[in-house]
């Protein structure tokens, strides 16, 4: 799985950090998403899919590799 | 629920899209109709009053999913055709083009439509609302240096539109009935900070309540206020709230009272669920029904409605108890809030300071933490979210 983020679209809700804290973080100054792991291990895929699904700004996209 | 073969999601905005996605993700393999009144595939509304109105983004950036992701959902996608009627006995949704879509279950996600002032019931050149992409493009068309724009309504939408318009060089008057616009949503302290920024950027904030649109030569010319005075303008934006778009359910038997009346599981009777701006459900802390017109709610509630739908009456359903989240962008600042800072009567900054435009504050009411609000302090705010979620006792641990 390849994770991509769009920092311009991100609204800073932090839902992704709550869903998958090993993969996403937020910049403190504006809450914008920071990608910690673009190719997360299999055991995190479910959490990452949850994060992408609940992102209110559609700022996370996933690609199968 | 073994007979579930046809699900119709009515409303193709964020809530509708996320409901459809959640159904597929949870393994629903039957027919899935997604019905939308607008022509565009599901798009995001928050940027309409910000990047889109400001001209920084073009409409294609608003798409919530690309063509391939939509394809993979295997939808019976019906766009540009509003639903007209739900017949629960026949199990069909009748569309404006006469087609009937079968549905063993329906998720109502038809959202809201903006209120208009008396005198602006039909289309009036120069009088605008801001809900759809078409609305935003029409307003953008009129905003240029020197345009006298009157924004009516002291909520977040009016605030964002005023900020964007003044950035485009428009002469903006912002009419709000509250002493401090946006206070009902963000709390007085944060709202006062933003009101100061609006004034610094040249927005004239006028306190009062609009009674009717004024027209001259068939065009909007301003508004008349309830005190009889008038405000003149070239262009008027009505940002005075909205009403659930549920008239298509009028004789369906689905309970309606300021939205679709749901139980704690987003269900509104056998075979009917609702999510997003049009859904009203009991707040677990007060027991009162309420709606949340917030972007994140559309997503979270849609996911809940879809999962509960698939769980069936005997399955494990989950009550919907979100921690509300909203954000607004004005003058380069992003305000973020959890819970209900607007209802609070306690406010305490726990990180940074208002003067620096960088803070996180916890808000409380009746001995409980009820909200958190901040600017440029995402981490501290996220920690406060846990207290909001837990309805922690006031004074907050962080203060």
C-alpha cells in the first residue's frame, strides 16, 4: 500500500492521527497532515483505510502496490 | 436482512458518497444507487467559500473522488435528477425524470438548502446564496475590485465569504444580528478576535437584522432592516442559515421535524436511515434532537448509518455519538474547534495566547468541559479533544 496526502486539501481535523497514529501526524502550527510512513506495514492497512475513509477533506489517497 | 439487494442513497454530496463507500467497504455487494440533484459527481463544499470563491482553485479540485474510485464503487449513479418521492410500500424512490429506483433500504443524505430573504424567493440578479458549486461560481463572477458586497448573516459562511471577497478587492459590509458575529459557533473570545481581523482588513460590520431584499430595476440593490433602515449594495449574499431538503419525503411516513428524525442509530423507521446536514438525532448528553451542519459530521454519520443499516435490527448497532469538529479559514488563520465552544460560559487558554493568534482553549458549561477551540495549536487542541469526548469535569485538567 502506498499512501499519498494532499496538504493543500487537508483541513486539519486530525481524524487520521486518531485512526492511525503510526502513519499520520499533524503540523502543530496549522494542524496540516504529515505523513510518517508512506508504505505502512500490512497490519496497519486497516487503520490507514479507516483514516482515508473518515478524512473530511479527501486529502488521503491510497494506492495498491 | 438477508433480502437486502437494493440500497438507494439519496443525496450525492459528502454524506451520500461516504455512505456508499462505507456500504461497499463493509461488504455490501448488492445494487447501490447514488442519486444527486446536482450535475457534478460528489464534491467538497467547504472550499466553495474559500479557495473556489477566491479563484485559487478551479472546480475540478473539489471532486471528492476521481473517476476510477467512483467506478470501483459499482454505483447506479444518477446525477442531475432530484428524488421526488419515497414510496416505502412499493420500496421505490421516484425521481424527477419519472424513473423509479428500487430500494430495500434508503439512506437519506439530501442535505440542506439555504434560506432566502423575503423578496428573493425566485432568482434575482445580484442576490446570491452559497451552497452549491454553481452558487459559488455565480458569486465569484460578480466580485471584483470595488464591488459593493453586502453579506447578510453572522455565521461562519458569511465570515468566510466576507474575508474572501475583501481579499478580491470588494467593498464588504457584513450584516449580523449578534453583538459579535460567529460567537454562537466559536465562542465570544475567538469570535471577537476574528471580528477585529475583519475590521482591520476593511470589512464594515453592521449590527442589525435583514427584513427583506431591496430591488431596483429587477436587480438586488441591498436590504431593508427590521428597524426600517436600508443598506445599499451591488451584490447581496444571503448567508442566513438553511433548511433540511426533505420535502420529497413529505408523504412518505418518514418522521420529519427540522430534518429526518432519527434514533440514536441514525435510523428513521424500518428501512430508512439518514446522515449529514438533514439528519436529526438525539444528543446523548441532553436527549434533545439536533442536526449538525458540519463537514466532518457528514462523513462520520454516513459511515455510522451505513454500518447500522447492514447490521440489521438484530445485529450489533452502534449509537452515533460524535465529537463535533469544525474549522474555518479567515485571513490566513485556521480556527479549529471540537464540541460546542459557542454554548460555553467558561473559557480558559491552556496553550499560547489570543494576542499571538496562536492558542488552544478549553471551554466549559455547567461544570463540564463542552468544547475546545484554537488557532495554530493543533497538538494541544487534540489533547483537549479527549476531555471534550469524555465530558470531563470543569475545571479542566489542562488548566
